[in-house]
C-alpha cells in the first residue's frame, strides 16, 4: 500500500537522490561534461543553414531587404568608426595645451584637418646653394675625366687596327718595303711578297696565306668576322664615351657659369643689341641659352 501523496518524498530531496543507482549519476555527469555521445555529435559534419531568400512578392512591395551578411559588414564598419571617434575624443580631452614639437613649425590645419609638410623642404642660404653647385661641378668634371681616360685606353688598345670602313692608307702605321732599284719597284707585287691574296692586303693583321686548306680558310673567315665585330664594338664604345664626356663637360661649364653669376659683384645682362663676347654682336648657342653678363670694373688693392 502506497503512502499518501503529502507523505511521499519529492524527487529533489536527499532521500530520493540517495535511492538513485550510482551508475546513473556517473552517466549524467559524463554527458554534462561533453564526453561520450557529445564528442561523436561534434565529429559528424553538420548542415550549413543558409538564410532563406526573400520572396518575389515581398521584393515588389518592400524592395530588396538587407541580409544578415550585409548587416554584419555595416555593423562592423559602424563599430570601427565609433571606436576611432571615441579614441580621438579621449585624445582631444587629454591633450596638453602647452605641448610643442618641431614639426609644428612646418604644419598647419585646414578646416580642422591636419596638413603636414607645408612649404616643402627648408630654404637654403646662398652659401649652401653655392657649395652644392661646387660639389656638383666637381662630380661632373671627374665623370668627364674618367670617360675620356677610358676612351683613350680603348683607342690605344686598338692601335694598328683599322676602324670599320677605313682604308689601310689612313692607318697610323704602315709596312714599308725597301727595294734596290726603280725596276724592282715597278715590278713589285705585294700579294706575292706577303704570300696572300689581293683582297687580304687591306688587312693589317691576321692575313691568310696562299695554299691554306678550305678548313683553314673557313676558320680564317670566321675569325675575321669576329675580329671585325669586336673592333666595331670597341670603336663605338670609345665614341660613345667621348660624346658623353663632352656632354658632361658642357653641363659642368653651365654650373660654373651659374656659380659666377651668383657670386658677388655688380653685373648686368647684355641684351640682343649689345655687343657680346664675340665682338660683332653675334652670340653662340650657349650664350643664347645662358645669356651674357658684364661685370662692373672694381679696383683691386
């Protein structure tokens, strides 16, 4: 016979809890900790639930509504701007009115916006500019000197080798043959004397002799072609260095001219009708570009 309901123990009382078996308590605690079946549930891939698309009827009446992904982007942007404004507000509140640093002298604010680098680089004095021009002139002079030296070394290495397209009569060195009489001079055959062909007489080096085989002839032609290309490259390199040295020297002369113009002393620029340095009123191209100046005579001690 069961006791009345008012005398029955409640499930959450100590007596009811003590009557539960021990294994039940261990199983419930394991599930609460996430072990057992919960670990298996996490291992099984779950279905990705996407947001339901908006119906066509709602698009016609309400327009295209914002999805969660769009709201997430807008919310992140709003929170980022809000944090930046809070940080700037805190900096402005804690700003020291007596704060000073050197960059304030070259910066300003325009409509509340900070503008840095106003005015560009600091202005240099006349002596500093003169020193810079002197250093540039010295550098250009040294570059022109190096180019001329390199071109002279190349031409000295090609001494005795004709330039491309030049005849042997224009060569710096000549091969002179002495004979005993005028008759031998008239009968002298240079090709027979050097044992070569008439086409090879114009070459001052690496002449092919008569009687050489076809293989030696082919090798000679290949070597002659390589020599011609090498000589042409060397002459072109020397000409390029000389042209660059001339151009650099002209730039150095212009720097020297500007240095003289900005030096001390009273001077005036000659006009087109005045007599220039040529003496007849004509001016050169460099004078037209740079101008011609005349200094006032000053008595020196």
